[in-house]
C-alpha cells in the first residue's frame, strides 16, 4: 500500500559560510537527499522562509517571496512578522515532531498548493533515493505523494533524511444492530437498518485525508446519521461531510482539513466514522451487497469493504398429484403477526422498505415468491392458508420455512362430500329401507296364516 509524505526541514548556512551574511549576499546552495524514497514518486520542495544570516544556532528568518499572505493569515497562528524588514520569529518554543511543527508543515503545504507556488526543486525518486539540489538556504516544506512528516533541526547544508513511509490503512465493519459491527457478512431484510463503522489511525505526516463511501444501489444512506469521532473534531471546522455533487458510485465523502490531519496525526488518534443505511427494494436477492470505504491521502489510498445479503422464498400450491393449482388465499407472518406485503408482480411480493406501508394482507397463490427476507430470522417467518381452492381442504396452522429458504410445496387434498339431509342419497336409503320393511311384514303375515291353517 502506498503512502503520502511531507517533509519539513531547515537548511541552515554552509559550514564554510561567513557569519552575518546578508540576504543579498546569500548565494550559497544546499541539497536534501532522501533515503528510503519511494521509487517513481515525485518529491518537491517549497521555500516559505529565507535565511538572512546565522550566528551559531541563532538564525534570522525573513518572509520568502510571495508568502506574505500566509504569514498574515493562518501562519500568524505560529509566527510573528516584525516590521518592514519582514523578520520572522515563532510565538512559542516549538520542538521537533511537536503538533505545532506538524501543523505548520501542513498549513504551509496547503498554502503552496492553493496558491500554485512553484517548487524550488522537484525530482523523481529512483533506486530508493532522491536528491533535491541547488536550494537556497531557507525553511522548506517538501511535498510528495508518499507522505510522512519528518522534522530536522540540523544546521548542515547538505542533508540526508529518511522517508519513513508510515502506512495508514482503513478498517470497515458492518452490523445489523447498533454497536454490533463486525467484519463478516450480515444477513438482512428489506426495510432493515444496517450499521456501518469506518476506522483509521492517523499517522504522523499524512495530510489531506479524504474518506469516500461507495454503497450498493440496494442500500439507502441515512445521511443524518453520519458521525465523526473523536469528539474534539468539529464538523465544518475540522472536516466537511459531502453528500452532493459526487462522482458516479460515490455515496458521501468526509474531507478532513489539512490542519486537522496534522492535529490528529500528532497524537496518533483513531478516527471513527459511523453511519446507517436501510435495505431498499433494489436489493438483489441472494447476492452480496457491498459497501466500500476508501481512504485517500496524497495520491495513495487504502480501502476496505463489507457486505450484506438478503433472500427470498418460493411457495407453490399443488394437489396430491403435485400438479399446480390456483386460487388458494394466503397471508404472510413475521413473529406471529401478519405482515402487509408490497406487490411487485402478480407472482412476486416483497417486504416493505423503511417508512413504507404494505398494502397486501392476503394474496392468491399458485406459484409466488416473497423477497427481501433475513436468513437469521428464518424461524420467525411463516405462510398461513386463509382459504383453500374450491374443492380442496384447507391446510391448518403455520406453514414454516425450510432451511435456507428452500422452495415450499404446499399440498391440498380433496375431500369426500357427505350427502345432505333429504338429498338423493337419503331418499334412496329411505325407499330401500321401506321396501325391506314391507317385505318383512308380508313374509311375517304369510307365515302366520300358514301356521293358523295347519
């Protein structure tokens, strides 16, 4: 993974220089050699302070050409400019690697970029090293696309410094309930709220942090839930949340101010961005829905992504020969309660999304699909047959889901219709019974006469 590097350093007088050389006489040059440089990266030096003279470790600085606005603006936080001679002194006793010095570097670099300052030297690294030569003595900020800040307090003219190439990486997690964000894929239903977390540890010297979120079309960002921690980072002062005017595929950006990057890096602070999204009707079934976060600093970046997935279930109504039959009426239940669904097509329904009310309480089914179900809640879903097709018995009780929402085949059986009172069947039985009784009476009477005559 690539990094970004900014180097701030002081080039003092050459050892052979005479003490007390004026700015006009100062034609000495120096060089900066950077070891452990990233091959192919361009290193550029910008001077914002001239050195007028030096006595031992005492150096007289003046404002470099074209930098007046910097020192009268943001630079006034750390520097005082004295009179027409533009002598510059610091407002505090800043030490190397301090938060103040890193903030100076970040602010100077931002000013140079915003005002399109020309670099005093610019070279591409090769063989793990790069040398910026023919620099006049002064105070420089060095920009590259690699980016760690190193502060040097040396008085030597020809310096070798090391690019430490610290890495900043981003970590993204997802959860289906607040405060339960994990790395693993989460199962969700349409209408569910998904909770996301982005974290990175700011490294010393990395500047221009920009976090970009890219969300699948099956997810809808809840923009008002975006929050940035730690608490001492103030929205619109330390960072900006951008949700409009984005490139295709981008959901939002968190853009950290250059000064903020130096501030949080000085303390190696962990930055946490949390936000929520809801699963919508565009969620593709049985497909991982990605949400990617990219952290860009300089021209380099780190990225991480997490996914969620939603499912569907198919129900087919058949007779005892497993032939499809129509016109059975069903309802759909979640946690024991009937859920009103949204009709997508004649044979397809889905769960309602957030802030949406379903309009289908019962539906006829021969072969239908219900979309947007959470696999983790499989045991909480059920179909209920409200009315069977004509000529069939109704299936009683809940029709439960199978493992992994396997297809359901619901069998309806035909029943034998018992004869009605007074119907043809009853008449037939009555006639036959009457004839049998009459025959019995005749037979009994005949036998009785024969008995008397005998």
